[in-house]
C-alpha cells in the first residue's frame, strides 16, 4: 500500500513579484547616487547638484532636426527645473508639436514613477516606451548610465534616445528651433539684445536662489545650512529691489529670467519656507514686490497658472524626502497656496 505524506503548506509572499522586480531594477544601478537616491548631501554636509549628462540640441542642420511629432518631453509638475520647460512649451504654443507626459510626484527608491507604477492623479503612462519609471528611459538611452534619473527629459522617438536633460538648454532650443512648425507668437524668451543681462542675472540667481533653497534643505550640518541660507536671503533682498515698479526682471518683456525665477518663488511659501528651513522670511509677508510679480505671472499669464500644480508640488517634497520628513505628513498650509491679485 502506498502511503502519502502531506507536506506543510507553503505561504507564497504576495509581494514576491514586486520585490523581485525591485531587486532586478536595483541591480542595474551603476553608482552610489543610483543605489541611494535619497542621499543628497556630500560627506561634508553640503549639497552639490549633479551636472546633466545629455547635452545635445535640437537645431536645423544638426544631429537632431526640428520635426513635428518627433520629440516627447517627460516632466514632473513638482520639479522646478521641469516646470521651466512646461511654461516655455505652453508660452510658445508647442502643445501640438512636441508630446508631453507627466510623472507621479511620489518619487521613491526607484525614482520618478509613471502611472504604470503609481496611479497618482494627474500622472501619465509613458506612451513612447511604456516605462514604469524614468530610470527605464535612461537605461534605454545608455545601458551604462551612472548618473541620477532626473527630469525634464527630451526624448527622440526616431532614434530612441535622450536628446537633453538640462532644463536651461531645453528652454533655449524650444525658443528657437520650432518657430516654423508652431502657431506664430511674438514671444522670445531669450532676445539677442537682452542676452548679456539675462546671463548676468542667472549667474547669481541660480546659485543662491534656484539651487540655494536646495543647499539649505539638503544640508546635513549646521555649517552647510548657514553657508547657504544667508546668501539666499541676501539675494531675495536684491531681487525685491530690482522688481520694484516693474512687471519683468530684464527689460520690459517676459524673458527666461522670469520663467527660471518663478518656478522657485512659487514653491517658496508652500514648500521651501518650512520643508527646507528657508524661514528667515516668506514671500507673501516679507517681499511685497516679488509677491506682486509672482501673482501677476500666475493670474495674468495662462502658461504659468496652467502648469503650476500645487498638489503635485507639495506631495513630492513632503512625501519623497524621507530623510527630512520621515512620516510623509503633508501640511495643509499655506492657505491659499498663492494669494489673489
């Protein structure tokens, strides 16, 4: 007679597939920056931004020719660098010329997720490569890529690669390369007659304000924090005087100087003031001229309001930076996120 012995029941981990995918994805990582995406500061406590890796341009006669429908932009509503590109694309009426996809604001260990990995309201699926995360695009473009997985990205559908991931360069070739393909507009965000003034403006605003808030927020020593917070508020004082009685910072027209500063200032009170410890003053209470300038852009220029998503902005910073906010509690204030005119 045959005897059968019942084996003990083995419980299959319901998260096994997800864990296997996570381990496989992490095994692709080529650098410490990729393995620990939440590690922002250097060993001395100071935050140093990574230099962008993909630096080609779209231009007539170049490697990447301007063509309608050939390129796709991947962005986050939360990211101030990507926000520059969102505003520029909208201002220059390029919606029908260059595609756009928005990632979820909840950036976890694998970086920025698409809706396939995190169905956050307003997040898109990747219609080009069907990616789960932005990291997938980087490894598709370069299997040996060792940098961070940042947005914005301009993707070339013809060659399946990244053209550029540096926002300051992207907004300039968007401004120049597609004018023959888009609806006519008299907007020129980098006019030749103002270029020196614009470049001089960026030379101090970028380091002390745009990047300055990050140097405050990601500092891990008191010395690193204090070395950043002082220059930040000195520059805000300088900006407050510059914009007195004016609508725009450079000349009498909207330029990239306004675009690049706006994306930091509109996040200041909702995020940087508290989350990044930039609390020596707030825009609405201490800088009336900057506040007026920001509100004018938001309420009177549709490209600014339509691309400013406070839900994505606040969720990203307070949810993603667990080294600063480990319990991921998102504050309700300020109320309102931006004041009326």
